[in-house]
C-alpha cells in the first residue's frame, strides 16, 4: 500500500516564527488533506489539496502531485497553532475513498 | 447544524464486555469510516463503508464489528476479542463525488477498559 511520511516529527517554535511541514507519499493520489489535531483530540480540516496551492489566513499549502509531496506553511505562528498536524492521502486507482494517514508532526509554539 | 456526532465522549467499560460507539452524520455523505488512535500515534483505519448495507475491513479490523443500516449511522462495536481496546476512536464521513472526496471527522470517543 501507499506510504505516507511526514517531517519533521517534532517542531518547537517561538511565537511569531514561520515553519514548513512536509508530507511525502509513495504513489499517485486522488485526495490529499491536511488536518490539525488540537489538544482535545479533535481533527480540524485545514486544506483539501490533491494538487496546486491554497491559502487560508496564516496557513498555506502546496501539493506537487507529480513529485509526490505536499508542504504546509505556517506563518507568524501562535500558541494556538500547537498540536499535531497530519496529512492524509487517498491512493489513486483504488476507488475506496480510504484515507491513509501519516505519522504526524507535533508542533509546540511557546510565547 | 450539519456535522458528525460521536457519542459518548468518554466511555469506561470492564474487560470482557462488548461496547458500541455511536456515529451519526447529517451531511448526506455516502462514505463513513472508523479510525483508532493510540497515544502519540497516527490514525489507523478499522472499517469503512462506501454505501448503505456494505462495509469493508480496514487495516486493524480484528476484534471490531460494524453495521450500516442507514446512510446517517455507522456504529462500531468493540468486542471482547479486541486485545487492547483502550484508545481514542474517531469517526469520519465523506462524499464519493470524484471531484471532491474531502473527509470530515467527529470529536471522537475515548474508550477506557479497566
């Protein structure tokens, strides 16, 4: 099956810093999503981005499907950005709608 | 409000008892999923259903069972055969439209077996 790897596994930032999170996947995908899991465990949808670039406030994401990676950019980080960031993909050609998750990047933002 | 509702939020059970976790959605989504998350880990797929009255095993289906009698509902039963049931369980749903298969998650159920 498809492999999804995220880097770095852990990231510690001071408030106001910028960061880039990476998601590599081993096969072509129909769907790629970025989620933020808050300290209460809730998964919040950040981006649905199988290809191209999107922006939402301080967050933006780029997926280069032909090179099998996606990047999540966080600018001017805030303490509320802390939590775990997951990317998840649906492998192309399987028609199952199954999302396969990466292992996540744990972000801690300190004041 | 449209969304996915999981209940209860916290659940405690004695070892050897079966327990059923509820997941309801009013988004008119065709597909529904159950994931398990252990502390510090990612999400692993237990079962998924693309249509009413049909469901498929995910990567870690042993010790779990599901049903999909209604489009809105996809309950998960954790049976006594599940060796280590204590975990955080997340339910999700999505459209099966080829142009958009974005998935949305409920708030989760924390199951503790004592």
